[in-house]
C-alpha cells in the first residue's frame, strides 16, 4: 500500500491507498487504539476488486496528535475528513467504519451525504440517547483518558484487551493476537487520551433521531457473540430507510479481525451491487 501524508487544517493525516483508481472506491476508518494496519488483511482479500483508502484518524497511527482535544470533536473530525476527501478528489465512495470509526463514519455521512454511495457500519452506534447517559459516559471516558496518561501504557493495553467486549478475540491464533496487540502498543497515549475526550461516545452527538432521514444504503455488520451491538443494530434497522444487516456467526466485536474472509465477502458483495 502507498502512504501519503496530507495536511488538513494545519495537521498532517496519514492515508494509505491501494488498488487501481478506476475501481470502486472504499474508504476505511479504524476503531479506538487502531490504525490503517487493522484493514490490511481485508484490503488484501479485496485486491483487484476495489480502490482502498485507509485513514489514520487524529491521535492514532501515523497521523498527527493535536494538543487540543477540541480538534478531535465529531464536528471537527468530520469537517477534516470532508477536506481530506476533497484533496484526494474522492467524489463518490463506500465508507466503512468500525466501532469508533463507525461512529465517525455515521457522523460524516449525516453531515456530508453527497459523497456517500453506501455506508457500512461495523459494530457501531449512533451514540447515546439521553443527556444523563452522555454525561455519565463522558465522565467514564475522562477517567480512561486519565488512566492512559498516569499508568504505564502497556498496563492500559493489558486492561483494554481484557475487556469483555473483546472476549471472543481470545480464540484468535497467537499470530493474530500478537498483531492486534502490536497495533495497540504502537499508539501514543496522549493521542488516545485526547481522542477519548474529544470524540468518545459521551462527547459525540446522538444521531438516533436523524436515522430516518438517511437515504443512502446502510449496511450494518455485527458479530453474533456481541449481544450489545447486535441489539443496537436491530434498533437502527427499524429506523433506517435503506438498510441491510449482516450478523456474522461466531464473531464478536471486531468481525474484520475475527472473520476476515466473511467480512471481505460482504464488502465485495455490496460494492458490486448497483
């Protein structure tokens, strides 16, 4: 994959591109503690079928780590993505987002729908519904951010990978687990902390009431072992006008990591649809 570093609003964003530019464009946004590396297997499985554009969001991977947490807000990040897509001359594309990247993808699509051919949300949420839920989550996000800055980073990664959300990843091969852990350990604690404060679930707007207005096709992908996000996807499905839901058997939160062939097959199928 070819890497580019593109200046957006005074900061430098890392982008990786692969595949002939004449092929259907698919843009990939990673989750918290992730990077463009999380998509390499999926992109290799789709070689010859898509033009892939993988992005390191602010504070992650090889993109800049702005000092001000306000630079990580949903409004700012989606506006920065819009400027990035303009510079890359991407007019129409499929936008794929996982977890935090899924929330960001939905935030972008709500604000800038004209570029969206279809939206793929993997284990993602439209946010929290009430002010009290957001306030409680914002406090927990701030506590996690403080933990990132106050304890050895490897201890935080140990804690993060042992969350019940990732229990199903314990059945991955030793090589797969090592790759996921290496990607997490390659992050910068300050960048992650600022990301939690700026675009954590407690800080982002709620998009629940806007789902009925989204007219582009939306594809929801969840793992059958991830009951929380399976439930969220079913509720979203009832609100979105044009939607399909894929529940991947024996997968947890990160389907693209746990079941890459199944995930790539879904992307290939939807991209080939008119």
